[in-house]
C-alpha cells in the first residue's frame, strides 16, 4: 500500500479549466496523484477530510511590498508572509522598492533573499528594479534569479528608487529584452500628476476627491501608450501593473492585437473599493493610481469576465499607522493599501458571489497565469508533479473582517468591518500546513 506524507480527501478541486470532486496525494512537497474518479487508497502521515471545502492552487501574489531590509517596521517578511498564508497565498513576488537598500543590484538581492529564507513561511520571489543608475546591473540581477524588473514612470515616493526617464526606458528595455526577461511598470504621467496636484494644493483643494482628480485615468493612458511604444521598438516583454480602469486595459488590448507582448494586472481594491471609501476612510484607502468611481469598478469586472486581465496582485503597500491618519491634507498621507490577506476573500465575494465570475477564472488570474507568465513551471495548478501549494476554502462561511484577524505588523486596512464569503481554512506550502482554522502552524 502506498504511503504519502499528506492525503486530502473528498474536496472540490478547482483549476483554471475545471471544478471536480476528488482526492489529492502529496509526497516530498509534490502532488503525486489527483484522483477524480475514485477515492485514493493508501496511508498518510496526515489525512485531511476536505468534504464541503474547495481546494484552490495557492495564490501567487505577484505584487507585494514587504519593505525588508531597511523598513521592517513598516511590515517585514515575517509578518507579510504570515498574512499571505492566512489569506490563502503560497507564493509572493516582493517589489524592489520600499526596502532600503532597494533591490537594484546583486548584493542587495542576496541580502533580501537571505532574510526571506530565514523569515518567510511562503515561497519568496523577487523583482529587480530598473532605475536610471543600474542598467549595468540588470544582467547580474537576471542571472541571480529575479522574476523580472520593475520601473516607475512617475516618482515612486521612495528617495532611493528613482523613476525612469525616456532614455532609461529605452536602454533598460533593450537590455531586458536581450535577457529574455520582463518589465513591470507603474504607469502614470509625471507631468500630468505633478501639475494637477500642484494646482489643487495651491488652491487649497486637498480632499479625497481632489486627490483622485489629480491622478486621472488619462494620466495612466498616456504613460501606458508611451511605454507600449518602447516595447514595440525594443521587443521587450511588458507588464502593466495595477491598472485602475478598463479604459487603460483597452489600450493594452489594442496593443496585444497589434502583436505587442504586453500583459496587465489589476488589484482587488480596484475591484471592490471606490472614491467613496477614500472619502469615508481617508488615507487608509489612499493608493496610486487612486480608487475610481463605481462605474469604473463595474467596467473593470467586465474586463475580468471577458479575459482582458492577465493577473491580479494585491499591491500590498503597508505603512505605520502614523503615516495613515493625516486628516487635513490627504496629499500628505502615505499612498498604499494593506490588503494582502484579503485578496481571495474579495475576489470570491465580489466576483464569484456578487457577479457570477467562475471560480476557475479566479484561479486563472491568481495562480495559473502568474505561474505561466513568470516561468514558475511547477506551480499554479493542481496536477501530478506540481508543487503541493494549496488552499482549502469554505465558500459557505461568511465572516466580518476584524482588526484582530489581521496578521500585518500594522493592523489597518480599508477592508476591516466588511463581510466576506469564502473563509480560508487551510493553507499548504510545499506539502506542509502553515495555516489552519485561523491559526498559524509554522
């Protein structure tokens, strides 16, 4: 009789292609068998009865800021990875900025990697930065395993991570193309946003609505069009992150139809929050690009349903509470939403239950597509020989998110007080249970 490390029985297995009842056998961190026709026989060191639960491939959160080293007091790899595990994510891609030093050379990458090996309870991957001063470092970063490169077309808000000018865009994309890698871009027009913000502040217009109006959708569109032109010129693979509107996605779709190798991410906050949330919660709900109006949220969900979005990442960008309580001038507050723990809950509640988005589509956007796009060959689905990174979810369980439920270093989030369906019951990383029934097990 076969002996496994872990046997998961009677669950509803969800992949990007199908949803089916079945059993999963795990050994040495890998899925060794998936049975959907008959019950798996054998013994195991541990058996989980998943009756009534849906089993997803663990979320791959391709966009987080854990800020370590240098700003660990903002979040850190320990608290960040634990919050992901509690939310059903089993892998993350840490952005190169907010940490100090930023991940713009091999030495800084190795520092971050060593810290993650010590502190993270989920699988860590790392973005390298593209800044004006590090084009000569891109090859070393690529050869040492970065998942891709990240650039800001507008100021990042971090003094040691400079935004790119057009010369850097051209030279950087040419080098990244030669490496066969990919460039992820924060695309907003510096000139538009800076001038609009200056006009608002000088006029004393510093409300939530004023902030949103200072970073309009057209500023995203202008930057996306410009960076796409460089992608066409250089042949560099391009990934537009945190698109806040379907109008931005339509520009990307048109480029795809011309043959440009460009993909697009959106985030749970653009699919669930609106300007009203900034007006009510202030800096807690501030981000860049900013939240949009309700009609934009609905349009973005239509883009999801119609296959126009490639990936969904949390863009978890935490900060101490002292940076999120500014009341008089919202322009002064830190722009970043803490949301890594809530991504799947939001997508299941707002997408599946409220808008009839298939569970398969959610898996595609949060696991299968990120794995394919960034070359994680053994992740992103539930099948034999794939890594045993799994999430067990009770779709019938509703809960109100409370401050004390959050595993972040700073327990604030615009999602506190909201009710969600789809409670994460168990998270498994490499065949090992790391979160179960509301508690971390590692």
